[in-house]
């Protein structure tokens, strides 16, 4: 039986990412750690502004320059620390061994180049120097992600495709070189519900076929429940809670996680039942409270919350950063 350590393909350890701004140096990701295992999907969930996308960009070494930097921590991919790799070696890993599906395909694709040219470029950079072979591989990849008439689509431009088709093209580009890990940053946000379901089903099918590890970034707990094995709940740049999806949904031990779960609409409720919400907003990076960053919105707050709680083990594999997690009432 393979051990979890041998199964690990990506490990983020104590990641701290900062940005230099007119207001000074601001910390967008503060001490984040998690592990991604082969063939499994890790979901990273939280409201906008919680540091999810910055975490993904840090892993890919795509932070805006020169203001963004990895201040501390390690990102271990198959034993390599990505934070120490020179740009040329990172360039070979990015797109080749780690793929990324971006949130908005219309901005991820170049509007002045055909689909075929953009998809072929991935193979030319990482797999072959033969343009005909790259074109044929691109056509095969479009067919694999379920795009009809791929030979025709290869010669079309992004604006000629629907939103769902464009997202399939971006998925094809991310998976073209059969990477070990794919990072999907809100891959279904701009799509309608029917297309969302098709895209998620496609990703799960390709994961089974290719043995991919997926990091799925989303604000939608419904997507997490349907597609993920493990979940990291982020708030204001820090990990609030992490663990297997079933444990987090059945026994959430952080007030923020509970708030997210309680805000999910329930079909059995009467029509006029008001949705429960988390009062307030995620604090800005220049206005972070001391201690627990959720304290200003938390109904369980006590004086001790002015000090940052450590991540504690609520049960095996399930960690939470709350002083009062043992006192929280059952849901």
C-alpha cells in the first residue's frame, strides 16, 4: 500500500506572499500550508479577497512583477522547491508538468490568434519542434475535451466560440502535456449552470483517465461537495480550517466554515425563508485586525480572539484555527 507521503505530488509549506504598494508592504497569503495527493482533488474555498488566487499564482510563480513576491515558505513539487528554481527551469515546469485553468477564458486566450496557433504553441514549447505534429496533437486534444469538429475549431478565433467552448479550449491547453497537477482557478464562474456541470464532469473524467491531481479554487461550496476529496477554507490570507470534505461538511469546527455552510440555500425551506448570511466583509489587506482575522464578524468572539489561534487537530487529518472550536454547538 502506498503511503500518503509517497502519494504527495505538491506540498505548500508556510507560504507567505506579499505585495509592495503605495500603502507599504501588504501580506496577501500568510503562512498557508496544504498537501495535494496524486489522483485527488483539493478544493480551496473562501470569499473574494481571501487569498485563493494569489496562492495559485504563487505556486505557478506568476505573481505580478516587481510588486509581488514570495516572502517565505516552500512549494515542493515532486521534491523540487519551486520557490528556488531559476526562471528557465520554472518555465519548463509551468505548462508542462503543472497546468493552470484560468477563471475567464476570454482573457486567458489571445483574441488575435487562432485556437490552433495557441494550442500548438503549448506542444512546441514543451513536447516537439515539428509544427505539423503540434497541430495534430492540438486537434486531438480538442477532440479529447469534447469539442465537436476540432479540425474546424482549430482555425477559428476565441470570439467565434461560446463561453463553454472557450473554457474547454483552456482545459485542453492546461492538459496538453499531461501534467501531474492542474490548478483550476474558478473554472466555472462565468458559465451558466448547465455548462458548469458539463465542465466539472469533464474535469473529473479527465482526472480519472490521466491520474491528475487537481487544485480547485472556488467560492462555491456546492462545487466543493461534488468534486473534491479534501478542502482548505481560507479567510483573509490564512487557513481557517482544512480536512476531508466529508468531515468539513459534517463537523465544521470554525465559525467561518459554519457561516459559509449556513449560507447555502436549502430547497426544503419555505419559500419566504431568508437566506442566512455572514455579516460584514473580508477586511482589506491594509486593515487586518490583530489575532483571529474573522473576529470582527464572529458571533463566538471572546477576548482571547485578539491573539491568533494556532491550527489545532480537531480529528485526524482535520485542522482548525479557532480558540473555541471545542465549545461550538453541534449543527
